[in-house]
C-alpha cells in the first residue's frame, strides 16, 4: 500500500535514492531536455506526492508561471464537476442554451437546442465551420455570443470536434450558474484548498489578443470583455501547481481529509471513450485505474494529441493528460502513482513532451529500488 504524503506550502523531496527513480537517471534526463526540448521552461515529477525531480530552463524557476494553453481545459473540467457537486449546475445533460436565455437561434438553427454540457466536455458538439476562427473570437466584443453562433450544423452532436470555443462556453456557464468567473470559482473551491497559487484577472486588448501567448510577464487568467475567464486557454501556472492538480486527480479528488472534486466526477472524466478523450482530458493506454483507456496515442507528432488517430509510442503505459500547445502538460499515471508536469514556451519548433514521458520518465519511475517508494528521510523545498 502506498504511503500518502500531502504537500503543504513547501514540497518534501527524498534523499539520493529517490522514490523508485534510478539514481543515475536525472543527469541523463537533464541532457535529453537540454538537447531535444529547448522550449521547456520547467519540469516536475511527483511520486507518491513527493517531489522526485525538478528541472528549469531558459531562465525560469519554481515560482515562474507560464501560459499553459489548453491545459486550461482540464482545469475547467474540474470546475464543472465542483459546480455540479455544489448544486450550481443540475446535470451534464442540461442544454447549453438553458444558460443563455437571451440567445435566440435563427429559424434554421433548431439543432442548437440539442447540444448538452456533456457534448462540450467530450468535444462532441457540432460546429458550423471546419476550422475554428479562434483569433476572430478573441477579437470580438462578445466571445460567448461568437461561440454560440458557431454551434450547430447538419451533423448534430456525437462526432469528435476539438474546439476551444466550446470550452469557452463552459466557462460562461460557470459564470452564469455561480455568479463568479471561472477564475474566482477556482480560487475559492480548487486552487486555494490544495495550496495552488490563487490567480488575478488578466485583461487582454482586442487590438492584439495574441500578444498574451508570447509574454513572460503575463500572470493570472485571461478574461473576455464580459468578464468570463477564457475557457480553453489563458491560464498561467507553475509546474508545481500543475503537479498539485494532477496529484488531486490521482487521489480521486481528495486532498488530505478534504473532498475537493467528487470521486465519481474524476472517474467519469478519465473513463474510456472511443475518441481517446474524457471530460476535457486526453486518455492513454489501457488504463484500469480511474477507467482511462485508449488504443494508441501519439508521442511525437507535435499535435499534442489533438488527433484521435492510430499513433504509436504509448509503450503500454496507462494514464491521462491535460495537454497544451508547446508541450505544456500534466500527465497522471495511476499505476505508478506518478504525476509529470511541464511548462513550455509556445515556439514554432516545439516538440511534444509525450515521447519524453513515455520513453524516458515513466520507465525511470517504474525502476524500483525501494519497494515502499519512500527512500531516505525527506527534506523541504
């Protein structure tokens, strides 16, 4: 049975032997990162809750936040689960338009009434366009209406269509149902209770919304002109805080003695689907814990898993991941009780970190020299 350690303000790390991690591995891992993942900002590996490995590059350190792009979506999934548990939302089968009564679809757009919260969570809502006009949405005065206008089409719900606009509607639903932005709701019910840094609001200008993606100066969570937090992007986090969130999921939504996310929600969010996608989580392997399962996924195609085709490289390793452009990732492996969290800059030549995780980090973590995974006495960082 694993020893459960709950990190407080600081993280405990083990002695030289490490928690089931090969003592020769860190130096080799540092070299791989420096040679192959030059846009990496920070990488944290947590085993049994202990800080097993930490590496920073390009002038970043433990307290530096980075825009984690679509990792935001998995955070939003957790917030929907919390909102359901607290009674702000009744069901994932509620219609999306129920939350926007002022929005009246056109006479030929009746299909919009069929779209449920669950379709947005699983990326199976239909859209009228093949290529999502993301930048146009960010430059519009009303992001929510823009996203609602994109919903629909002749196909109806059910086909996988990756969409950031749909994720933004989930953020707007949180605001409509709770009276708080997703950022405010997260600060109160998620970030604060598990020791993550609470976040300020970040306003972007309609004149140059893409400036946010490149700046090291950015902090907080982007909001739209109406005050809704950006649903599918726009969140800045440190690797350590990302690891806390992943560790919360590994422990089925419990943090120490506190229930943060319903256990059933964690299970549903990471359960097997034909699309390799849960509730805004990517699924890897034939996972028997928390239900995560897909056939085969890509480790190195640079798409960060955004195609649900038949790619290779999962090496039989099970888990689920929050993934964002550039290599931003929270990967959770229930079988090995490992969380890997990485931040990276959004550079054109960025490589997917899935190859590093599947081929190097997880096998390293599974090399067990210490049956209990604890090793030497802990020290604080």
